[in-house]
């Protein structure tokens, strides 16, 4: 959170992205929360590992998410987009933003 605050204030970052250890790896929700608390005026985004199951928790502590592999067939980034996975995710997303 300290580094994010420095980037936000001194480097005038447009947004801060917090990611897991690799593509598709979950972003630590506590780290997202701490970063958002340290940088309330800067958009904070989850950069990896957001799934239908984690979306509500992620969006409860930050401003958005970068989502890729969750939409792909079998969840593999190399595969094409699976319309069913995308549709399910959007249903969950729409529920989250209505609450």
C-alpha cells in the first residue's frame, strides 16, 4: 500500500493494478483493500484471477478488474473465449453492481 500511495501521489498514476503471482492467479483481496484505503482518490483494479466466485468480494474493496482467462474455454488464457463463461460472469457482475 505504501508503494501504491507513492505512485498515486508522486507519480500521478491514473490507476493502480494489483495482481496475483501469475496470469489467472487470484489477487489478494486484503491487498486490494489496503491499497484502496491508502489511495482513495485513485482507481484500484484487480489485475488477475477474478472469477465468478470472487467477483463480489473483489468489487466490494476496489474499483474494477481486468478479466481475461476467466472468459476462456476451460479457463486457459490461450483458448478462445467461451460465450457461456462470459455470459455467466456478466450475470454475476450485473448482480454485483445492482446491490
